[in-house]
């Protein structure tokens, strides 16, 4: 009877492993089919423009001349600026909730932060269009225009542009980065904190020299997730970025992102070349996401390897 139970248990385990492997293969097949469809649908554009599509700056559906560089620039510019704005705020929230906030305050603030992540991007876009953009046009951008000797603050304050879009996206990724960073910091053993305090460290030194280094792998993962969401954000950015395919360092100027171009033009694309060029933009965004996630995995692997070598 015991041998029969062990055989039954082994058969169940093998069946479970086979099922999990099947699901994993299905994910790989779906990813491969997505790449295949994107490549095949963008074949017309690739044959005409080749790799010059990546460096082209003109986007003219009437003349069927297409270049992706303004969209790539707008995507990276807004996302990187949004990350730079969101990262200190997110880490500040996570550190406050895990290390400084009184117990009765942690749960309400944590709940509100998580609730912000559930707000649809369309709502953020409407708020940005009717509330944030007028404030930026009237107060923020005229003030920053005093520093027009810098290339980032030149031009006319329109209220709609790179700066507004970046601030909106920053607000959208703050809940993601802060929530994940907070959960990672909760995993730091209390013995690590107590050991730092026993050595005479201040509260801030414990945070900066013990908690943050111990959590850096998880924090980096949170940053990459936030950056990935910023790269693919569509509706909120579409409503406030100005949707003009141009390359400029000025934060006041309108711009265009890949996802915004797809949202605005795909339904109205008439010619096959226009559709193919838009699909190629989607393919570029797909590979950008893969490259960033691969880089993050390699960086995490190196960090974890370094921590094991150093004995942390």
C-alpha cells in the first residue's frame, strides 16, 4: 500500500510538472506569435525604409514618408524625466512608511498609495488636461522660463508638452515604485536595524547604510517596473503631450511618443504603408521593453552575485 501511494504521488508530481511546463511553453509561443505578427505586418515599411526608419525624422502620411526618431526620442525623454521625478518621492514614501511613520498612520497612507495605482490613466489624463496644464501654463513654465539660458526651459509656455506629460507619468508610477520598495524594505530583518543602532548609528544612518543597501535588488526591480510602465503609458500622455513629432530638449515643447502615435493614428490609417509604419513603431517599442528588462535582469544578477561574494 505504501509503495502504491508513493507511485501515485510521483505520478501526480510528474503530471503537475508537465502541466506547468506546458503553460510555460504556451507563454513562449504567444510571445513568438506576437513578434511574428509584428514583423510580418511591418514588412512593407521595413523594405522601403530599412534601418533608416529608426533615424528618420519626417512623418508624413500623405507623402508616405515615415521616420521613427521623434517618437523614440519622445518616449525615452518623457519616461526618463518621469522616473527622475518619481524616484526620490517613491523612495521617500517607502522609507517613511517602513522606518519613520507611527503604526496608526502606516496603514491609511499605504492604502491611499495603493489606491492611486488603481486610478485609470484616462482619469489622470483628464486631470492633467484641465487642471495641471493650465497651472503649468500660468505659473510653473513662466517661472522656469527665467532660466531660459538652459536649453530645457526655452520656448513659449503652452501648458501642454513634455514637462506636463512627464509629471503626469511620474504621478502614475510613484504608487508602483513606492509600494514595491516598501514591501522589500519590510523584509529587512530587525536584527540588521538593531545591530546598526547598537553600533551607535543614527536613524538616518541605519536607513542609508543598512536598510537601503539590503533592499537594493528589490528597489531596482521596482524602478524597472515603473520605467516599463512609463514607456508604455498611452492615454494620459496622449492627452497632454501635444502630439507633435519633433525633437527638442525644451520641456515646454510638444512631443510625441510611440504609444501615443499608435493610439492617435492607427484607427485613421488608410494606406498600407501607413499601417505598416505604425506596426513597426509597435515592434520598436516591443524590443525596447525586452532590452530594458534584459538589462535589468543582468544588473540584478551582477548585484546579487556581488552581495554573495562580499558576504552581505
